[in-house]
C-alpha cells in the first residue's frame, strides 16, 4: 500500500515536472525571450533615462537647475535657526525629497545624521567633491556627518578584487582626512554581512521587481543591457545602508534619485524614514554626452592632481563662448569654487575689458552669457581658484 502510494506520488510529480518542462521549452524560444527582455526592461530603462530630467520638480531653479542660493559664500550665524540651516542645505541642490520633512527634522532633532556613500575606486574627482562640499554644509548646519566607503558595493560592481579595493579604501581615507571633512568614516563591510542587515535586504528583494531594480540602477551602472544579479542586489544594499547607518538624510548626486525613491517606498518594510538631498552632476570636461572617467584623459580633475594637470585639463575643456548650457567650467565655478571664496577675480588686459571681480555666481554667469566674459579668462581664473582649493589637499595627502 505504502509502496503504491509512493509510486502514484512519483507518477504525479513526473507528469507535473514534464508539463513544466514542456512549458519552459516553449518559453525558451531564445529570440523571443531576448525580444521580451528588450521590450520589457531595456527599452523602458532607456526611455526613462531620457525623461529623468523632466521628472525633477523644483520650485525655484537657475540655469543649471539648482536651487537658487541665498548667498555666494555661505556661513551660519551662531544663532542660526532652522530657516538659516535650510537655506544653507538647499543651496546648490537639485532636489530635496521632501523639503517639509527636512524642515521638521531641523526643528525637532538636535543632531540629525546625514550620510553619503562612495565606491572607493580611483582618486576622488570633482564630481565626488560636489557631494563632499554639500556634506560640509550639513556639518555647518549641525548634522553628524557619515561617509560610507562602500567596499562591498565596489566589489559587486566589479571595481577590482579584494586587495585592490582595500588599497583604494586606504587612499580614500587619506583623501577625506586631507580635505578636512569632519566626518565619521564607516566601511561597508563592517556591518553589511550582519544577519539583520542581510534579512532586510532579502525582505526588500521579495518586494522588488527586476524591472524596478534595473531602472533604479540606470544612472549608476554601466552596461545595463547586460545587467547582472549583483547589480540588482546593489541598490537594495544601498537602501539598507541608510537604515543601518541611522541616517535621517541620504545625500548624493542626482544619479542616486531612483535608488532613493525606491528606498522611500520601502520604508514600511525597512521601518526607517529618510529625506533625500540631491546635488547636480558635473558634465565631463570633454563636453556633454561623455563620462567623467579615469580612463578618459582630460574628462575630469582629481582632488590630488598637480597644478600642471589642472591647468592642462581646464585649458582643453569644453566651454563655448556665451553658452551656459552643459558647461563644466561654469558648473565647477558654481558648485566648487563659489562655495569656498567670497569673490572670483578675473585678471585681463585693459583692451579685453580690464580686471573684474565677481562676488556671486549669478553675475558671473550673466556676463558669460552676454559674452562680456570670455572662456579663456574664465578658465584662467578657475584654474587659479582650483589650485588654491586643491593644493592643501594634495600637500596633506603626501
Ligand atoms: C558609483 C557611481 C556613483 C555613485 C555610487 C557608485 C554610489 C555608491 C553608493 C554605495 C552605497 C551607498 C551609497 C552610495 O550606501 O555615481 O559607481
């Protein structure tokens, strides 16, 4: 009896498995499968990439889409209330989700936590430096600043083997110290293998479609058409980081917005709420449509570059006369230089208009747009200003 029951069970399992396999083999029409992948995942990802700019809603923007600043050289008064802190945080950001939540955080929490994560891979460049600059504003606004050196993420993203990444982590630690950012530096691998963390990632994985995960990575991952499972694990870990670092604010470049939005939607699973603050991305110094990358000489400037390297890269940079759109030199002026100087001095012969000094970015941009300020004169001034900013970092790094 027992034996025949076992046989019937095996027969039913066999028939079920057979039907399943027949069904699968129909689906395994590879050409069709790839078409579906193209239709359902890759295309929407590409289309969304085009529309990401349109989705960003900001009430008050300037020509670069950043929130209009209160002053060009911000500092807080000792008695700085939440309004003043908000003004400082908002300056040079593209979006805050949501501003009213940030206001309530500033009003209720004595020392909120802000974090920004970086994959330690290659030298820190000016793109990273935009978010570092914003972290400094948070520090001034009374936040506890945490910098995550995301070594496990770098590994997932195939940025090198464990040894390479360890070396990069040490370089990044040195750079952060040399910059003088008063931050708690946390290594991803110091908490990302803990059971509770991993369980949270799994809970989120249960609730995330592959499509959504891929879309969230479109601005961060290269070669999304050949996405790997590790690239889907990546954003979920990033969302869990926010909770395990106890961050009230997740700060990052605009490429992080989809991951952060997915994270906000997962707040019920995670039982953690957070505000996002996004800063603009700097266009490649080679011009729009190109990436700022180590492997593309002249596309970026690292915070440890020599004076000659800075000068050469700036001289060769894309900066069309009178054109303020996608202009990396203007972006650097606004996002890196003006937050650190009270004025930018342009030295030029009388026949070219004579010396001029700008105490805020808006006036400089207006003169550039009306061709009163020539790209060469701007480039010379920005080279000198960058050298002043980078020299102490370079010297401290040695
Ligand atoms: C990149 C490119 C980029 C941003 C990042 C990585 C960010 C990584 C990261 C990892 C973990 C976090 C937060 C951010 O918790 O523009 O390759």
